[in-house]
C-alpha cells in the first residue's frame, strides 16, 4: 500500500540529520517505561484521552459480537477506561478485561463510578513480559476480541512480537484483534526536535513516554508472523484543528483488524 504522505525536501533532510539516542539512554527509557506512564496518569488522571465512541463505527465486529449474544473483550493498554466504558454503556452484555502497565491507570479504572467487578476485571500487567503470564488473570483462549488502541507504538520495536505472542495466549482460535496506531510521517513524528529519536521511526516524548510510527506493511508482518490473518489494514488520514492556535495539521494512523488462525494458539 502506497504511503499517503510525500515528504518535502526540508522534512526529509530533517529526518536524515537526526541522530539516535545512546544505548544508555535507550536502556534507561525502557527501564523507566512503567514509571513514566504512572507519572503521566498522576499528572493527567482521566482528563487527557477522550472516550473512543468512534470504535463501533470503525470496527463492525464489536456490534456483531454483541448481536451474537455477548462475549469477552480485552482492552490492552486500558489507560483510564476510554474504550471499556463507552463500549460497556452501548453493549451491556459484553464482559471486559483490561490491563495497563501503569498501576495508577488501573486504579483510575477501578475508581470509575461505572466499575462493576461482575462485568469488568482490570489488572496491572507488562504485556512484553511473559512472567507473570496473562493467563494468571484471564483463562487461556477465552477472549473473543482484543483492542490495541495506540498501544504497540509505546513498546520498543524488538518487544512488539513478544507482546503479540503474550496476548495471543488468551484469545480464542478465530478471535479478533482490532487496533489503531500512529502512522509513518504523522505530523507528531515530524515535530520532534533533535535529541528525541530513539531509533528508526521510534521517538521519546518530553515526558519520557515513547511512540513508534508504523507502515501498514510493518503492522501486517507483525501479526501474520504470529499466526494471524489480515481482515483489513490501511492508513487513516485526518485533519486535527487547534482552534486556539488557528492551525490544522495532518494526522496519519494505521487501522487494522486481524483474526487468529484456528491452529495458532498451540504454536
């Protein structure tokens, strides 16, 4: 699939000139990932991310699961519940699991007025670490649908496959993963100043959290190599307006749906 954005000469020169962070800096960012996300939620609580009401419009599989009589949804990287609570309100017959690297985020989910332990189970977990396994909290092969909304981009590229292997253990054969994440040459990527590039297409924000910018080909390969088949996988282009500054900027995301092949959980 061709990329939706062609860089200007100045933009290309800027990217070409960027130097990677040192090994020491990269290692420290990895070691501090949990702390940095916990501080993020300490500063922002539930005021930063908007509820994702757009999910049911973009991913018909959610409504289909509801119409088939219910099922189990696992929100990976649940943050403060911006996926769980909108979907819970619309589809009360679904059961939700949620996990996040940040213990503070998990506490915010559990402190929500709509938190019901009969319908929602939320826990802290590092999905790049198989110990303890997710099956400590979720029965193996029990989940119908996994959501990964801006999650993989926060993980070091060398650990993305491990994360997919780990979440795969709780997904039913034939189960579905839906995701949206940052696309290559997104406006946010091009805005990073010198000293923020960790490695190719992977950057650190001012607060120490990280963001990787994907091509559709990379995303498909990650999942197909782990036993998934691609239902759809494409770029989403949006214009985001900042009314205060009077500017409009081009955003690029990758939006995908993958289905786990029936024999893949035993591999």
